[in-house]
């Protein structure tokens, strides 16, 4: 298991999953923990949690633009599901630390069945079209294998009903990896694991 970072990040990015949004409960929980630190007068990183577009190429362009002036050695990114894939892309391309929560490791394969009109989880009235060309965009972004797994933290649930936990573990060897014996894709018990993430970030 990789050692915890010795200093907290100055900038922290959260990336949500497919059909999700900044309103995801994990994003809100992490944001709330940071706000509690700020309210207590503790050093708190700059926090960003953008709405990612359906196009993977555009999503990466947006992430790159958002973080363009962020210091690579003191920034960190947290991502869940498809956001975990984007977190790996960010870590590989920018050389920063990353934390993964049930990350999608082969979204080009897994999302092929979702081509067509989709609805957003947190606002069913919000619809978008997942286009066939997005599969090729995902293939072009593939960040595997991780160059510096020892820089990263990962949480994988054996009870994930969407993604293969063993496949995730195979891609995350060398990270500070915790495998949950149950839980689910959303990690509904995320509150139980947030302290470990905050500790790894140096924000305990």
C-alpha cells in the first residue's frame, strides 16, 4: 500500500460519473467536508466540481482548461465511475495525484450499449445524446497502465453491480487500494470511507 501524501493539496478536483452531475452525493459529501474545514479556519484546497459534457474529448478539454494554471505537484483529482477514468487520464497527462472510486477501466467497451438518448440521474428532464463517435474518443484517452500507481488511492467495491471489481483491481495494482467486501457501484456507504480518503489527501 502506498504511503499517504505528506502535505495536503492546494487544489482539488472532483469528477462525476456517466449520467451524473456535481449533485452526486459523493461530490456533495466531499465538498461538505472541505467546507467544514474552511469554516473551522483550517487550510482548505481550492475546490472544483464541474459538470462534464457527454463527449469524452470535450470533457478532457474542459478538465485541461479548468486546471491549466493549477500547480501539478500540489493538485489532486478524485473521480467516481467514468469520472474515475477521467481522473486517471488527468493524473497521467498532468502528473498529479488521483483517487479512484469504482473507476471505469474500459468505458469504451462498457458504454457502447448506451449509445442514444440518455437522461441525467439528478434531473430526469435533462436529456443528452451519447453519440457513436464518443467510443473512439474514450479509446483515444485510455490512461492504462498507470505510470505511477504509488501516487494514487483507490476504493473498489466487490458488490459493484455495474463494473467488474476484479478488472478494476487488476488496473489499480500498486495504488493505496481498499477492496470492500460488499457495498455497491455508488458506494452508498461512502460516509464510512470518506475519512480514509481525507487522510490520504492530508486533510484529516
